[in-house]
């Protein structure tokens, strides 16, 4: 088996093994560490020595051994500290030998809900989800988020402490909490996807892997919750967005806007799957924000050229989205679509209220959309000023480069 | 989001402090660094040597480069070091800056600057 195949196998097995351990022993904190160690052991041994016949059992056995070793050393230390009152660890529960019980999808779901617990900050939810459910090592997560390994390790440790302190349990959330918790899970996967969806040049490859990881986890979630339209919608949105990957950056890593992308380079397989997913979901599910965003992406995907885009359909979908999830960012995108139907002045009129909304007033996206619409309206000087304002406001290098180039074009080619 | 906290202070201010004041400042830095390490927010940081050890490299008038001793700008406050943090909000980054001893003891200022990301969204 190749290293890559071993890695894929380990990532798929990670939540199953952790699920088995947590179900047997409780103690999410210690079990998660033990599973991480077992995964690292497998990642070094399997490529060289071959994958064992029962890889999941192997991991469960090794992780359990780590766990009991940990308990033993902890108990030995406590035995030496005679003054300390004895707290028996859950020792009776020490593992039976490797077993062949089937993997439980419920375990993965419970883990996702646990990792996206509301006691955690969003960045902690992301890190813990990638490690406990995604099976990524701390080093891999640290590389992807461009922080030192020690920082990421500490973030994960803190997240696990918070979960313990909050008294969170390895169980399905109550029906009252379930929707909010699932929304948090979807949001975390969406953030992981976006983090990886970047201009992928050499130094960025580790981050690009996050996109694949987000899609993999969304697929897994879809398998576990086939009746949830928003899960299908999120997966479709990811696939339809990822389909642009090859076309969205130029040879120098510069961003190519949707209207100028070479559509022959779009990934037709991802598009077909994404379109089918969202189309099907919308036939039985009440539309939610991810489904509507996926539907918008599907309309773009189905246009052979930018000029063929069914803009009235996109405007209608944004209207639905604005009703489902009122948000100034939606208004912003809606304005850009309206401009394509009713002209740039109509779009610009929709932007006016965003100038006084503190969530968008100084946001680079507002200036960028305004610049684009002013350019369409032929107002070159104001367009240029708006592009430059957007370039100053963004904290993304590729975006700043793109916006500065647009501004420079307006300054020169008259 | 990552922020770099740029520390600007008056060179030599430490020399004017009593031993107790100096130890207190070191202690405060320790407390903050420990907190940032434990929270998983600390990305990195360095303290710089006294500005007297600076060498400045600039383009020379006739082409090529010119290297001179000392900082180019003679200002009251000099760049003394930085720390990089990864925080949830800009407010949190500012809160860390406000507690840094240079600010807390009125001997310097901290600039909180967002660090550019490599990721870009489709325009």
C-alpha cells in the first residue's frame, strides 16, 4: 500500500477507533490522545511492514494499550503521592482484545457534535474536528494553518479541556439542541473548505489539502445524514466551488474572476455531482442557505460562457437566500447579480445601505463590488478609487494583487 | 486571524528603572506569554537588540547598495520587537497589546497590524 493509501485509510478509521474507545472508557481527552498516538504508530509502521489484516482492530488495540499505559503511570504516580486521596480510574473498563464489531456511523456524528461544542471558539472547533474526526496529526493541522506545532497542540489541548469542563458528553445532542449543533458542524466544514480553497502554488499545497479533507468529511456526513437537505447542499456547494480550482488562478498564481475563467478547465465530474446533489435535495427538502448557494453555483456551472449566465434566475435565488439568511454579504452578491439584469446603476443603488452597516462599511468586498459596478457603468475614475480602497482593506495577498491590477488597468488603457 | 504586535519604545528606558520595576516588567511579560502559549494564540515573537547595533542597508546614489551603521530614522521611539498572535477578533489582539508592559507602564506603544493571508476568495 502506498503512503497515500495508508494515510487515507487512517483518516477514515480515525473517528471509528476513537468512537470505540470513548464508548468503552469515556474520557474523551485521554482517548483522543491515545488514538492520535496509535495513528502516528500506524503511519510509521504500516507503509514499511504492511497493513495488518484488521487495521481497525489493530488501531483499537494499540490505542487501548496507550490508554492503559497512561493510566498505569498515572496510578503509579498517585500511589507515590500517599497524601492524595485515591480516585480510581475507570480501570475495570480496560479493553477486551481486538474485536470485529461493525463501525458505528453514530460514533462519527457524536464526535462531530462534540468537537463543534458551543463552549469552544470556532478556531478550536476547527482544529479539534480535523484531529479527532479527520485523523490529521497536529503537525499537519499546524502546517495547514501556518502556526507552530506547539501552538496548534496547545489549542487542541485547551479545546479538550474546555469540552471536559463544559461537561459535554459523547452522545447525540438533545432534539432541542440538534439543529444549532448541526449548523455549527456545517459551518466548521465550510470554514475548513474555504481555508484550503486558495491560490495553490507550492507553498500552499498543505492548505489545498484542507479542501479535499472538507469534502471528504462532508461526504461522510452526507452518508450519515442522507435526509438532511443542508448537508447535501453544503457538499454540493463545495463540489461546485472546487470545480473552478484549475481555472481560478492564472500562471503566476493570480486570481481569475469567474467571468474571465476558461470554463473548459472546470471539473465536469465535480459539477455533475454537485448539480445532481442540489437538484435532488431541492425536490424534497425545505431550501436552506447552503442549498440555495449551491443552486446559484449550479446556475453558473451550467452556463457555457459567462455571457450565457441566467442572471434573472440568479437574482431570484439571491432573493430567496436573502429571505432565508438575511446578511449584508448576501445583499452584496445580490447587488452584483442585479447589475447584470437591470444595469450597474440598479446594482449600485442596492449597495448604498451597506455603507452605513457596520458589518460591511469598511469591508473590502463592498468596495470591490462597487468598483466592479462602477467600471461596468463606465465611471473609470470612481471605479479605480474603489478598487484601490478595496486593495487597502483586504488582508489577502492574492486579492490585493487582483484589485491593484484592476485599478492599474483603469489608470492606463484609455 | 493573525496579528503582529509591533513594540515601539524609547531605547534605554530600562536603564532608568529600579531593580524591582525591572523584575515586575519581566514578570508581566512572563504572565502574558504563558497565557498566550496556553491558549494556543501565540505564533511567535522576537525581541531586538539595542538600536545602536543596527545596520541600515539602502540603495546607493550611484547604484548598488550602501550599508551604514545605526538606524536611519532618529526618532524618540524605536522598534524593539514584536509578537505574532492568532486570535479570534481584532479586539482580542488589541486587548493583549494594552496589557503589554510598554503600554501599561507608559514607556512605549504597540501597533496592532493584521498579517496578510495567502488565501484568496474568488472575485
